[in-house]
């Protein structure tokens, strides 16, 4: 295989890494120019992840906690079977 300025991984070819680095530099430069947008773009996912984590923690604690019973060894199950209808 001849070197063509691309990185090969099996049959897939990735573009030149210089283009990737140039794109990252361009993105960082634009984010630096707009600090308000950058702050919102960073805070929105952070708040979403934090809220999701908090809600999951509460639901997990409530849903999977064993019931608080004074004496769990005295629990009994009572059922009522259907009786035959009277004639």
C-alpha cells in the first residue's frame, strides 16, 4: 500500500490529520470569540447531566429500597378465593 497522506485502518481511510487539527483550531478560535455562547454550550449539557443524575439517584433510592418494617418476619399474605355462587 502506498502512502497517500491518509491513515488507513483496514478498509476505511481517514482524512489527513492536518485537516482535523485545523478544524479543531478553528472551532476553538470561534468559541473563544463568543464567550456567551461558549458558556451556554458548556452549561446546558452540564445541567442536563446533573439533573438526570439527581433524579435517577432519588428514583433508584425510592424504588429499590426495601420497605421499612418493624418486624419483617411477621409478614403474611392473605388471599380470598372466589366461592361458588349460591343457587
